[in-house]
């Protein structure tokens, strides 16, 4: 019994030392990981994937044939293959590669976090794109912060500066900052019930001044500059401060309208810049979009004339993050 007790005590000490060493290595490795790239660009050939999928569907629904019919089909396929092979060898030097259609996905949130990945994707495409290539963005966003979506829209403008045709598809929603991005495109396609528009600016915040007064709590704020802080959550807001804050919102709205009007001069900006949103079918009549079509339908229509390539920036999972996740799971098993 003493032998077993000493053995298990030694075993637990050894495990403790090994776990401690693992944690130290994770910390050291984590510091090195921060200096490395956090992600990588991935190119995925959607044309090949679709053709393989199409062939598998044909195989699934193909009618069963008799043995004679199958033999005849094999002979026919063999002859056709020989003919096609000769023909392809003759014209191989004459054939030109198909232009590429680069596909991006932008799934936006209120903070426009996807703009950082978009930057990497735009950089990658511009480094490899050639004449006659095009870009297609599947956009989904309810809008959000002005600076974030302004940056995302500026990233898309880079394609037009290089004279690449840019198409944006909206299957669900492109509102406010989302439409700020979409309007940059040469062409906007939208599903019939997609939400489009909301060309307006909004800001809101609670004010706890009266609650603080009730409990005799003073709130002091110091600023340099008359309008450094116009309204506040805890201080007493003045009419002058509110008016200045609203004036700043109006300035942003004016710039927003001018930006949309610049990229889509066919819209009646005074009619559509009211903060309202419309369904895709309504947006078409207002010239907010150019065509009613889903992103899938658009891509299928391009498979014959373009090589469709999906481009995505994928963040790498560091050893430190993976190890910490494992340790958290282990800890949760022994927690009460």
C-alpha cells in the first residue's frame, strides 16, 4: 500500500510539473505568434466544385440501362473522347483562358469588423487580377458605425479605380452603412424581399443625470474646447449641446447623401435619403438596385463565361489559443 501511495504521489507531482511546463511554453509561443501573420488568404475554385456537383447529380438521377445500351454508350463515349482529344490538341494553343470572377463575402455587424478581412481580400485580388476579370461581392449588413463602413466602402472603390467591373448582390439586407458599400458597385442585384436603403444617420444614449441627483451623486466632467463633449450620459445636457450634436448628425447625413448620389446619380436622392428602407422589388423602381436576382442565380449565369474563384481571409488558430481552449475544457470538467 505504501508503494502504491508513493507511486501515485510521484505520478501527480510529475503531471503537475509537465502541466506547468506546458503553460510556460504556451505563453512563450503566444508571444511569438503575435509577431506572425494572424491569417491567410484562401482561393477556392467554385467552377470546378460546381461541375463536380453537377456530374454527381446526373449520376444520381440517371435512368438504369440494359447491358447492350451500356456497351453502346461506352463505345460512343470512347469515340467522342478520341475525337475531342484530337480536337483539343489541335486548338490547345489557340484557346484563351477564361477571365476570372472573384467572389467575396461580406457579413457585416454594427462595428464593421469584417472591414479588416475585406482589406486583405482586396489586396490579394488586386495583386493577381488581370484585364477582363471581374469582382462579385455577396453583401449582408444592417449598417453600423460611420468610420467602419466608410472604410469598407473605400476598399471596394479600389476595384473601380483599377477599372475592374464590380457587382454587389444583396440576398437579405444592405441598409445604412451596408448600402453605403453597395452603392459603390457598377451593378447591384437584390433578392425581391431583401431590405435596401435606410440612408440616414442615428445616434442615441441614455441620460442618468436625474437619477444621480436623486441620490446626491455629483458627476464632474472636464473638457478643453467648447464642443469637445456636446451630450453626455451622466451630466446635465443643455439645449445648446443637443442642437450641436444634431448639427453634427446632419453633416454626416449630408456627406452620406452626396456619396450615394456620386456613385448612383440615377437615384432621386431627396426621395430616398429619408432613413426609410424598402424591399428589393420596391428598391428597383427607385433605382436603388439594378436587377432582381439572387446571388446564386447570378453566379450560375457566369459559370460558362468566367472561372469563378472564391477569395476569403481565414484567421489562423494559434497554438496558444488552442491550448488555452483545451485547458479551459479540462478545468470545466473538474469545476463544481
